[in-house]
C-alpha cells in the first residue's frame, strides 16, 4: 500500500471558519499559487488545499498515464478527498483545468457544492464551427511540438504570455512551478485538456456558478465566459476583472480576493 490520497496529494486544511472553501489550482501550478489569496479567507473559512496529481510538488510515480487519460480520474480524486475529510458541503474555487474538474464533480455530486467559482474557465479550448475557444488544432500541435523539443525554452516563452501583466514576480513563480512538472506529464495533461469538450454537459450543472474572467487572457477569450454563463444549468454570474492574464491569483491577488469575496457573499 502506498500513502493515502490525502498524503500523496498534500491535502491541507487551514483556517478557522465554519464553512469549507476549497481552492483547486490549474495545470502548471500547485497549491502554493493560492498563498497570496489565503490570508483573505483563513479567518472566515476552513480552507482546503491540495495538489493535482500532475503538479510538480507530487511524486511523479503517482501519475498513472492510463488512469489520468480523461478528466474523470481527477474528479474521482477530488470527491475522494472531500469524502475522506468528511466534508458534506463546500464552496469550490477552481482555476482553469480545475474549473473543468469542478463542473464534472458538481454534475456527479451536486449536494456537495454550495457554489462553483470558476477562474479562467473554458469548456473547450479549441475552436469549432460556431464556437470560439481561442485555438486552432494546428496551433496546438505546434505548441506540443515545442514542449517536446525543448521544455525549458517553451516555459520561458509561455510563462510571460500566460501571466499577461507586467508582474515579474508572478512570471518567476509560474515558471518555477511549470518547471517542476515533469515534461512528459505536462505534455500528456495538456493533450488531455485540449482534447476535452464539456459543452454538451454544461446544462447538467444545477449548482450556482460565478465565472471570473480577466479582461485579456491568452488562454480564454472573454466570449467563453459569456458562453458558460448562458449554457451552465443553474443561476450564473460573470465577474470581469479589469486586469490581464490567465493567473490573477499570482498577478493581482488583492483584486481577485475582492471578486472572490463578492462571489461568496452573493
């Protein structure tokens, strides 16, 4: 027997509130990405943090390529964590990949989630005939080739684009956690994400959702936030952040905390 899932994925619960708030990071980061957000919430919530199995802070031996070839295995992990902790209801904040995981988890176990707060969320990153996801198939294949050819060079080019804003500390921090991911795992999960299409199941989400979208995100066009608002099945709101970038928790933490507070109190 290996370590429990709680140990393997570095699960932590911090804070002293009555309600649970789960912060779930995206691809290329780990739970440390929330460190500037945490101080705003730890006195009002019990905050649950964990690392996705693809994070660089997790032993790569736990990454089973056969198991994690779709988003469902990530959903299994999330639900197992909540069950292991005895959580029967929580607010869920998911960034990017974790927003997709949250959507699927809320379809499977709606009673577990008071609200989903989705940052930089997209149900499908590739363009389709009447859908603008932001990427063409050919562009993405070029990205994958670059990742395979020289991962370090790719990270150095991609990190500033993803952060978007002129915040060197955020670029350094995102570069650090991206470098920590083993390149073959990073590429495999990127392929899984770009092959995913949740558009057909959005209507099954009856949990209220708040979509938080920055004014300019290299990964997610603003039209996608409106698409989510219209197609998710519950009561949904969109909060536009007047900053650039796919990682506002790194580049504009105080502003993101303000928007999260608004979403949590509505």
